[in-house]
């Protein structure tokens, strides 16, 4: 059986979990078995609809303590579900929760782990999973050599397909210890799209000359329902918050569409964005290295080009 | 308070990424090696700041690797720290590395173990969580701030679309990222002092190896950019909408 961890934040399932569920269901079909899910904490979402994403059963531990994240308690709870259900493969989304829990579970179960997976496992000769390495500049094919296997799937790596099936929701009975971590505040930037999960990302660099010009980025992002990002120098000089920094030492992202405005495309920046499906570069320097990695580009002044782009997008959105 | 900071060696961020031996090994020839930036700029520098604020703090560094790693360890010691431990092992499976570090952390009774959020080569983001599990300690990952008062830590960590403030009591394992501290450059006094700081070499313990690298691939080369005239940016929007169907 393939078990997928469904991640919730403040009672709502995260988008990347639906992708992980579809991936788990496809792995299960590949292995001739079925996929089930585990969800920790209290949620108001309709869990039977997780069946839409291919899981047959959802094991829930609806304990208030688990509504807040604690990697230690989550690991213990998931390990119990793994043991009881005899899951062979456990799938996480490689988001902040997955990155904290999957390694713990790997150590607890002595189950080989691949984080940052971007494809289905190759089971023709053992169990090999492709993952990004060197911050997106290359891929490694990793053999998992243990009976139990854990995969943490990079967000936006797998196509989500939906059916009308529903899943059976079953409470999993277990005791939960007190958490050793007290969550004293959650500060979310509301109304913005989460960068790692975004389909479209609009990003700005030093070419925009100052934070007062960021309206060009945010306006286009709002029209497209996109997340905003920036290059490292921009975060370093505090034009934008550092959680928007994409690149080798920032966040690595893989949206469907990445629009870079006034970013030259240093190798470290490319490392964080080169898994984007379509890259658009707007830069006045025709020699900017980013054009070599781009699918579409305009050599031109962002301050002249962007208002026209924004208007053109607005027209299309108005008629859609 | 005893702090253990885990240091990894990685290729420089500008290093050319290529593979040898039928794409089974990283082509290391001519590559400049650095301390993994997350380990250095954030984990190590924050630990040094804690020691500067409280001289009673004992700060040790640990690295798992062969003798080629010693220049990197000395560079870390030049930034700060009392002594370093190198576990003499070539194995790169993350569980095996974590098991080596956990054994030292347990024996040394460290109150705080810092790692970087991930290494910039294998991007595993695994060692911190594995160490925490092997030590049965709480783990806070992707920390952007860390403050301590007595035994009580306040840690801000990154979550999707924001930040969360956590409070926990030592002992604790924390993985660190941007925000924790500012990059430092070692000064001459530090570099001279690092030469005489203890660098203990220890043999690895027996531990499982759960995974192995079968091969590497490089991403496919892009077909080339389609340039649109700056006079007609509307055409770019049309292409993205109708040809690429990107929105």
C-alpha cells in the first residue's frame, strides 16, 4: 500500500497535498496496490473528496494537539499508521512540513528517503527515484535500497487529475503526547499566492531600480493570480522580504510560467528557477545571460514595456 | 550551554556542474570547495553570535568526510568555535551521515544542534530531521530567527506563505536559513587562531546506508528564446496566452 501524508495548515488542506495524493495513487497503480492517506489534526475540509485524487481511504487523527505542527509528534503518529496499515511507500509533498517530517520518519523506520523527487519511481530494476540536485542544475537518480520507501515530491512536479471517486474516512485511534513545541504565532501574508505552490510567478530584479517601482510586478501578478518573487540582491538590500528570494540560496521553484523583469539571470538565480516550464525574460541588456535560459523574451526597458503588458493581460482577463 | 554546528563541504555556487564515470560521479576536478552556505552564513554565524553574547557557551563544529575536508573545517574555525570534530567517512547517504553526527551529539550531551536547511549540492534537507529523530528531540526546521533565554528558545520558522513563531525548551535540533544571521568574513586573528584550535578526527560508527546514487542527468538544453520586439509587447502576451497557453 502507498500512504500519502495530507498536510493541513490552520485546518485547511494545502494545495501541494492534492498533487502528492495523485502521485501516490499513480505509484500505487504502478505497484499493483492502492493508495491511502493520513491526515493529522482537526480540519473542516471535506476529506472524502480526497478520493477525487485517487486515494481509497483517509486515516485521520483528529486530535487538537496535532492541528499545530510538531515534527516529533507527527512522525510518531504517521509511523503508527504506517505500521498498522503496513504501508510500503510513504509519499510527502516536499514542502516545509514534508522537509521536517520525512527525514524523521526515514530515521525512525529505517526507510530510505528521496527528497525533492520530480518523477514517478522507476521500478524496472529496483526502486529508483529522480530528484533535483545542485539546486536545480542537475538531476540524480537515487536507488532506495530498503523494504520501506519514502518519497518527498517537489511541488509542481506532477500533473493533478481529478475523478469523481470518494474516499472512505476512518478515524485512527491512538494517544497523542503533549507537544514540546508551543506555537505562539502564525503570521501569514494574506491574499498572496504561496510562492512554492504558485502556477505563475512574476519576479523582479535590480533592473527595477527601487522598491517604489514594484507596482509593475505586483499589478501583473494580481491580474494573473501569480505569486511575486525577487532576485537575491533585491532581498539583500531589503527592497523585498527575503521569503520572496528565489535562487540557489533562496527558494527553488517550478511554476508553469516564470516572468523575470530586470533580472540578469546569474547562474545562482537560474538554479532556483530553471525547472519552470515557461520562462519569460524582460531585460534591457541583450547580453543578459537569462535570455539563454528563456523561452520568450523582450529586450527592452521594463518601465516602457511592462505597462503595455499589464494592459494587454487586463484586456484578455476582462473578456475571459 | 553546548552547541554543535554541522558543517558540510559543497562545490562553490558558481562551479560548473558536470559528471564523470558514465554520469555516476560529480566531476570534482578543478572545482572550488566551500562551506555549505546555509551551514556557514546562518547556522555557524548564529551560533558564534550566541557565544559572543554568552561566553559560557561551548561551540563545537562537526563534519563527516575525508581529510580533504580539513581546509573547509579550518575556515569554519577561523570564523569561530572552540573545536571541530571530523568523522573520517566517505559515505554520502544522508542517514549514515546523520547517524554519525547523532552519536557524537548524544555522547557530548549538546543542548543545541544547528544544521543548514539543506546543502546546495544534494539538496536533501534531511540531516537535521534525522539527527533529531535519532536523539528523540524536538526539531524546528527552516528557522529564520533563533533567540534564547536560559533554556527557553524562541524560533521563527518559515511556513508556506508566511512565518510561525515557536517556543521550545532545550535540548533542540534546528535547521537554519536566511535571516538567522549575516554572512561574515574571517579576520586575520581568526585565521591565525584557527590553526591551533583542536580538530579531532574520529572513526565512523557502523550505521545503515539506506540509499545510493545510480546516476546523474543534466537538464535538456532549451530550444532557444523567442524574442518579441519591445515596440510590440502585446505580441508577447498573445503568444503566452494563445501559443504557450500559460495563462
